[in-house]
């Protein structure tokens, strides 16, 4: 993760360590004083990119049309801190 506080944008990175994988399914917990404005697809997810934002959790599903090595930005999250 890399937090760009000036632009209120958090980059979520994925690294499959040179292994080929079909995708990623993850949950991210955040504090209740954060408001999520947008979740943007990154460098992967050619078949499916789905995100669900609830009270203090973001669920991200990312699947590719074929198994690939992943090493880069999975998603960017734009947020506001109260």
C-alpha cells in the first residue's frame, strides 16, 4: 500500500512473487472516520473487477482471462479523512 495523503489516494499493490495466478480476492478494513469516494481498477483484472464498499470494509475481486504474474497496482482508492 502507498498512501498519497496530498491527493487523498491510496494505491493497493499486488505481487504474486513470480507465480502465475488467476486473480485476487481481498478485504480491506478502514477506520470509521474515513469516507471512500471511489475505488478504481489498476493494472490487472481483464475479466472481472468488482468492489463493494460497506461501513468500514472494502471487498475487491479481480480476475484475469488467463493466469498471469501480478506485480503492480491492483486498485486505487480515493478517500476523505474526517
